[in-house]
């Protein structure tokens, strides 16, 4: 005697055991030892517990199935969502029994009992769950190791903590499309020069590949034109930089050495091996000013004289030239303000060493300020570089008291990329500033430097032209900046994703599909042209943790920072929000529309359908709408038309259709090219014949020289399943595997009339770019009227302050750069003294000025209103 015992102990993971027994034993004795409920099936039929005293006979097959329990913290029965259909389809006729055992009707699971017998041979059904999904627009893949290494460095565009100008050595030159605010990278090493005792900063930035329309240039949030002595120049691709020399070599050895009488400083090498320069510059400073104080306490002019010499060296540092004097300089002054000067000399192309020597006698007396330090040495390389297809920004600005060191690295640009557009009649047009998704895609695909380098014949330009009209009408644009390592295909995918589209290759051509509403299926697949045993469905079942609306992250163009928006499809009560991050969306309404679409796709597209077809599987492309007929899920009924009477509009079918009382019945006809004709309303004539209500647009083929016209038949909307193709993969020379997701019109209507809530407003104080000094006052010392206590209110955002004085507002002399808001100063011009204070944050704010104007009260203020009191004789009183 032999009997087979099979125990399925975990149907979700397909864990099972099987053994053979050779003696007659009771079913109850063979039952699995578990506290979980289970069912028994003997020879294909369920057997209740009252019958478990029966002993097995020779040839019996006994199956035990463990029933999963619990889950959801006691809030849900996972069997209702994760029913293990594998057990149902092993043997015919047990679907209804398991459904009853679990308290689930067959209708609740799509008529399982009706098709369970053929599932073992013709298909499989599984269930799974996800929080937020979109089969048509899948989430991006994890970055490659190379891209991940690039992403490890924060983006200077999208990371607020990393925003600022920097030299990103070996990093890719950014490629931007659309309108963005960016902090461009340095294209050359910044340097400074002095003129008229003012320091000027020279900076060259690379805005990005290609040409741009520059809308504004700012330091932090303040327009750059608000600052004194700032000059800018935009250098377009192929243009020439004329504002200043950009290729400058600076010597780090020169760092503030004092020049002593008849003592050489240097020589110091100017430029690196392998380079030549055509100009040399030195910077000197008189740190205490330049003066002598006579017996009357007045300042007397003093002078300093020095010589600058240079000689040539080769690449290994060997001297092969004698020193030549570049210049003998003299500087004269009577001032207590430190003086900084720069001197530039033209030389022949070579590599150089430079030295200087002071030739006058330094006076070291206490009433003299007569020191000179050498603080800078630079060489200017001939401007021969071709920067290529990039746009540069050159900035020359007065740095002393005009902009802080931090502000000098917070220069940002709002610019829109210029790209070419294409039309069927006119071809390629001149590049213009735009945010088009289509033409950003074309540029990224076709550019030979930073893009894919594809010829026009390998890009579906006509489809891009058609889609551009759709995107423009909807207000869908791409505004994004690629400033890290990325593959071309990844970049192309990100560009079209903001337009609800995907890129794919077909016939060697890069094509774009947009997930929009479609009504006419391109192909009808039925059991007549689906390979037997290849059909399967994955039901993605919702759970208590499934998201039903979307929390969308995007980069907002109003504040140029990350923002989030909640989007809910119509008729849905918000529950759990699934997070979704976008790249290239800078408009809140646009982000809301994509969030509503994603949420609707997650809610209503939850059937993944797979099957294999023969050569007809090559007919649909990614995203095409198809019609599917199959008996497994009871999606219509299949058959062929064996006879056609055009006069009576009567068709004879190969198989008798099943009619539903009281329902309107439809039939779809498969055309010779695989597409669908219909649906057409039909009525019953007899078991095999049907009557068309109207003449179909094709004549059914009933001959034997080719496949006869296939049909899909059923009541109402059940005559077929509409689906969108998400994958087409050849399986062999003659077969193709197709993966599709069920179509639902609610997905495309989810953003119709959507009203997006406004962005929340922060109550936090903003960081001020140019802080403002208020409440400036001065009080004279009782013992010394020339000694003044200067004070002012703290300026929000200030790092430090600048304090200067002048004779009646004439030439200003810097007194101090304190970090506090109170300082004692010596007013050397008496009643004609003017004082001013400015705060420096990211940049310098406006000056607050105060003056004596000939009157000698102890207290003076820069405010229009009286200070603290209207009393004409305040307690501190006037000095008489």
C-alpha cells in the first residue's frame, strides 16, 4: 500500500513537505502539529474533520494546507488581501471550498472557482502590496557606483548647505535646462589687486555648458548692481574674455615680508613649470600708513622707494638670465590709513623669479610710520585658452568695505538655458531660451560633448514635436541642472519624467512615450494568439498601510529651495501619504498634478499582466493601449468568425458564446494588422450566430489561407481588459513576452481641476544679505572733546562693522572694523568731523553717517528725531 502525504506549511513562501506512507493510518494521525488552522483535501476533494477518522487506502493523495492568520496589529485579516491562490489552483474544484473556509466569496477574488481548473496549466495569479507604485512610471533605479561617488558631494544647486561658489576640481561641468538659480563654479582661481588703496577682486565663473539668457546676477539675495564698483561680463560660447586676465598664477611664498633698506626679498618663483607669463604684478602695503608727526601735531609727508627685479628660469628651475629691473617705484603720503598698492609690469613670455629691494632709509622713530611689506606676487599667463561650449561670468568688484569674504563666494545667477527647437516644416531653429521638455531631451540626446552624440535620425523628432505641444498646453516644463555624474540614459529619463513620459529604444531610435488617456487599442490579444500556459496576473492588493495620496517634493522657483505639496485624487479621502521626489519641477501646480497622477496610478492600476505571444507580440510598443481577452480572469470570451453574411450582418462563431440576461453585449474584431475593430453591439440569433446592430468597419475573414478573424465577446465592459504595455521582451526567435498593467480612466482624470494648496510660509527671520545700521549716536568725552564714544544698534545678520571718518564728508579714512556696537574714536578734524558706520554680513550694507556740523554739544545723533527726550536741556547738558 502506498499513499502520498503533502503538507504546505507556509503557502506565501511555498514551504512544503511531501512523504509516502505504506500502512493504513487515520487522517487525524497524519495532521500537522500546529496551532494554526489548516484544511485537508483527500483525492482532490475537501474532507471535513468529522471524516478524519478514515484510514488511507492504496493510491490516496492527502493534502494539508496551513491557513495564514493575524497581521496588521489585529486590525486586518491578511487572507483577505494575500490569499494564496497557489493552493487553490493545484487541484480543480477547491477554490470555492477555500474561499468559504476563509470567509471570502469567489466574487470577491474575481471568480476564482470559475477558472481554477485551468490555472494550473494556463496561468498563475499572485498577490502582493506596495505603499505607492506606478508601473508605467517606475521609481528611478539606484545610482551606479560612479554616480553614487559623485552624489556623495553635495550639489551646489540643490543642497542649501553646499550652495556657494567653489572650485570643484575634476567634477563635471554642469549642464542646465530651463530656468534655474545657480551658484556657478569657479572657472579660474580668483585673485585680488589694489588700486587707490582699494582692493579689487577678480572672479571668473562657469555658468554651465551651452548658451544662456542671464536674468539677474546677485550676491546672496541682493542684485549685484547694488554694490559699489562692480563690473560684470557674460562670455558666451566661443567668445573672448575682455574684462580682465583670467589665467593668473600667484606665488604662495610672498606673504607679508617686510622690506628693509638695501636688503633683497626673494627671489620667489612666479609661475609653475611648463607655463609662461607675459606680465608680472606685485602688491605692497604700508601697514600703519605713511607719515611723520611734527612738533605741532600735524602729519608730514613721507616717501618710500624700492626696486623690482626679475630673471628668467627654465622648467627645472635653472637660471639662464640675469636680473633686469622691472621698475623703480616711489610712494609718498601723509596718512594714518594703511595703504595698499599694486604694480604691474609687461614682460616677454617666459618663466620668472622676482625679487624687490627697498632703497631708501627706513625711519624707525616713534613719530614716524615708515614700514613697507611685500604681500603679493602674481604672473599673468597669455589668454590663449578656448573654454569650449560654455558660458562664463566675469566679475570685477571693489572688495574693501564693499563685500565680505563670505559674500564673495555667494554670487548666484538666475538664467535660462538656450536650446534649439525643431519643426517638421522648418527643421532646426536658432537656439532660444526656453524650458521645453522635448528640446531639452533632444539636446541631451544629440550633443556630442556632454550628451549622447546621436544623429537626428536616431531621435524621434516628430514625436517630440507632438509632445511639446501637449506639454506646453499643460504648463509642464523641465527646469533642472545636472551638476554630478550621470549616464545619458538616466538624464534623458529624468528630463521626460516631469512630463509623465518614459524613453525607450525601438529599432535603434530613441523614442518617448507619454502616459496619457488613450481610447483605441493598438492590438487585441486573446487566447487565440497568447501562448498556452504563459498567462499570469499579479494582483497588488491594498492594505491598511497602503498610501492613497501623494507627498511630492520639488524645487520651488519662488524661493529656490525644496518644498513639498500634498496631492489627492478626486473622491479620495486622504489617509497615508506616499512620498515621491521629483527632479526638474519648479512649479507647485505642476508638482501637484504629478502627485495626483501618481496617487491615482497607485490606487487604480493594481493588476500586472504577463503573457507570451508569437510574432504579433512585436506589434505594440511601450505604453501602447492593448485589449486582452482570457478565460482565466474571465475577461471576455474568445473565438473565431467562421462565416459572415454581409447582407444580414450575421456572423457565425467557432464557439457558442455565453449570454448574460438583461445585459448589452459587445464584440471586438481583430484586424489583419492585429489592431482592434469595435466594439460592436450584438444580439443573439442562436447558439452559434450573432447579429451586429451596425455594419463593422472591416469585413471578417473566414477563409483558410490566413488566420480567421479573432473575436472577444462579453457583456458590458467585460468583453475585454484594457491594459498599457510596460515591457516587450523577445523570448525566442518567434515569441515575445509582454508585460502590461490594467488601464483605468481615473488615472488620467486625477489632475483635472486640481487646486493645489499654497506653500506654507515660515515665520523665521530671514538672513539679511546687506545688514542695516540704525541708531548711530556719538558722545564726546568730558575731559577730551576730540575723543568720541560711538555706538549704534546691533544690525541683524552683521558679522562685523566698518567705522570711518572724514573732513566734512570728503576722503574717508578707515578707523576700525569692530565686531561690537560701541567704540571710542579720536576725531582729528574737530567740529568738521564726519563719522560713518556700515554693517557687513554677506555683503556690506548702507552707510549710516553722523556729523558735528559746527555745533559743539556733547551729544550728537544721526537720527532725524531727538534722542530719548524732547527736553531742550537734557541732563547731560551742552558744553559752554
